[in-house]
C-alpha cells in the first residue's frame, strides 16, 4: 500500500515537473521530512547513503532542488524506487 502511495506522489511530482519545469516545495519537503523521520526509527545504511549521494549531486549543481528532494525522499523510503527513478529519468532523457 505504501509503495502505491509513493508511486502516486512521484507521478504527481513528474506532472508538475513536466508542466511547470519545477516541483514545488509543498510537494517535496513534507515527504522528505517524513522519510527522514521514518528512517530514524527504521535505520538502513544503504538508504542514508543514497540520500547522501543525492545531496552531493545537488550541492555540485548536477540536480535541481526539487529533483534532489524528491530523490532523497525516494531513497530513504524505498531504495528500489530510487533506482527505478534513475532508470526512468535515463529513458526520458534519451527519448527527449
């Protein structure tokens, strides 16, 4: 059930990104804060590593803020979805 909710949230983020070229903070920040809180009670070193890698990519300027917050939330909630997000972004990039 949680995976379906996360996937619907990711689709909503993608729609905003495609239409406005921006993912609003009200859509990403609450999920990121919730993901951090959830991981504090359910630690997973791999999930924290994915979030750290994404933060580094944002600090280097390779990712925009909305993309970085969304990817960090995905990585913390479910690392498999994080990997699929990169696969999907790669496919869209090649097609675009």
